[in-house]
C-alpha cells in the first residue's frame, strides 16, 4: 500500500469519527454547557494519549523545546480558537449545518497553503475549491437575510484549523502523533476551563454525571482515536487533500442526526452535496479537466 493511499485511509477513518462529533457534542449539552463539554472532552483525551505514550515509552519526547513551540500554536489555533468557536456554533445551529459548513475548511486551507504558503495546486484543485465554496454557500442560503451566529462561528473555526494544521505537520516531523496530541490536550484544558468561566459557564458534577457517557465517547474516541487518524493522515498527504477526503463526514452527520436527533435533512443541505461531490473528485485527482499530452521527441 502506498504512502498516499495509507494517508487517505487514515483520513477516511477520521471522517467517520468526525461525522459523529457534532451529534455527540449536542447530546452532551443536555447536561453541561458547551465550553465545559469541550474542556472535559479535551481533558479525557489527554488521559487517553498519556496512556499511549507511557505504554510506548515516549515521555522523553516532551524534552524537545521546539515541539513545545509548535504545540503553543497548535493549542491556540486548534485546541482553543478552532474547537471553541465550533462548540459555540453548535449551540446555535444544527449538527448537519455545522458539518456541511465545515467543508469550507477546504477553501480556507487552499487560501492559506496556496496563496500564502505558495504550495502548488493543480487547475483541478482550484476548480474543485470553487465547487466546495459553492456547496457551503448553498447551505448558508436560507440565512442570507439575517446573521446566524452558529453558522458564523463554524466559519470562523474553519479559518483557524489550517494554521494549526501547519504546525501539526511541522511537529509530526520531530515527534510522535500521540505525544503531540497529549501536549495539545493537556495545555488546552486549563485555558478552556478559564474561557468557560469567563462566559459564565460553571462545572457542576451532578450535570457532568448526566452527560458522562457522551463526554467519554467524545474524549476517548472523537478527540482520541479520530485525532490520531487525522495526524497520521496529514503526515502522508497534503492538508487540502485530507480535507477533501474528510468531506465524507457530513454524510455521517446527516444520517445520524436523522436517526438520533430526528433532524430530517433540508433541501438546501441535500442540494449542496452536488457541488461538494464534484469538488471532492477534483481535489482528490479522480476527475481531470485538462487533457495532458506527451511532448514530441
């Protein structure tokens, strides 16, 4: 199996778990506030990753000061800003909308890595990015007449992920996946509790008990196993291509939101999948728009 194919399989696994994240998060809100839910899930994931690095005897990786430098930016742009806006957004929009709008991360990744970082992308990738943005606009169409803060917060989160992913790629070159994720979770946890307190959200153990099953699933699997898959994936393929493969997540979200939360997909959500489908094909090089001809000898 090639390195690229292995990376795609890791991202596919992350997409399945990622599709469940907004649903499990919303279910946890029945007992605890949004940022408290995020903070507890993040803390539980740090326990998960600590167990792994102890088992693999990789505590020595924590001595790398350059890793701590990268982790600082990862925590800021992913652990705090990215997930902070995402969890706040879920309090004001549906899991289906959050998952589909999340696909616009492909566009923000393209902007960051292509226009700012000057990474090369093919003509198909550029057209595919346009399709992805079109799909996101279709989902947002019902709210053009007023500002839905939930959808807006999800969009803000999408501008934070690419920066954090850049530093995760850098960190992966000098450290193991589990060590990076352990540090990210460990450092982010106290800041998230402080932010929750600043928003007037308080930790009450009686409420935590009610949401504990969802918090455990979120912490160990959605913030644990899923993130290992993601980091292993982007260490083998580009972030933009990983985001394209990960775009299968909204299908998982819409299906389980229908089954568990009884939220029937809207016509806007269903229509958006047409441009998203072609966008994914183009971004993953499964559809060519330009015919390449061999040069004559």
